C-alpha cells in the first residue's frame, strides 16, 4: 500500500474514533480487515516482482540520502520512472562518456576517448545483456 493510501485509511479510522457513538464495533473490525487485506495484497504484488521491488528500494534509498526528504524522493522516483527506457539508455550513454573523460588524466587518452565514445547501440546492447544476466540469477529472487 502506498503511503498515500495508508494516510487515507488512517483518516477514516480517525473519523470513526471521533464519532464513537455512531460507529459500531463491527464497522471498526471491517475497516481493520480491509486494512489488513490491502496491506497483504500490496506485499504479495511486491513479492511477485521482487527484482523490481529491490531496485526501487535501492533507488529510493539513494534519493532519500540525496534529497533528505521522503516525499521529494518519491516524487523524483515517479519522475524518473516516467522517462521511457530508450531515453534512459541515452542518458546512461551520456553519463558513461562523461565519466570516461573525467577519469582520464592523460591528455592523449582524453582525445582517444573523444574519438571513440560510447555509442547508444553499445550501451543498449550491454544494458540488455546485463539486465538479462541479473534476471537469470536465482539469488536475486530471494
């Protein structure tokens, strides 16, 4: 369950608490059961997509460390996930070329790297190979 859905359920619980004389014990029990069902369904959906969940958690942790704000970290995560994979690979290609140049101290090597940069095709092929390797590793599913 998302933090936003949890917030809505908590709001309903609080409304019931304020209106105790109009709320039956069965109503509270029904809400508790609904909350448990939603939480369990959410866990099961995540467990069925474990690698995605792990990567999402890693990225969210990095965002929290960087932004120091969970709400902004989630907002940035949503923004990044809306970027198409093809564009993400283009950005990865750019980053690899930039880091490759930054890591060189020898001027000759810098020019050599500039003449032979990472291409989108190379990065895309490597990305898919790496992704498939990670998907094949059983350890990633535990």
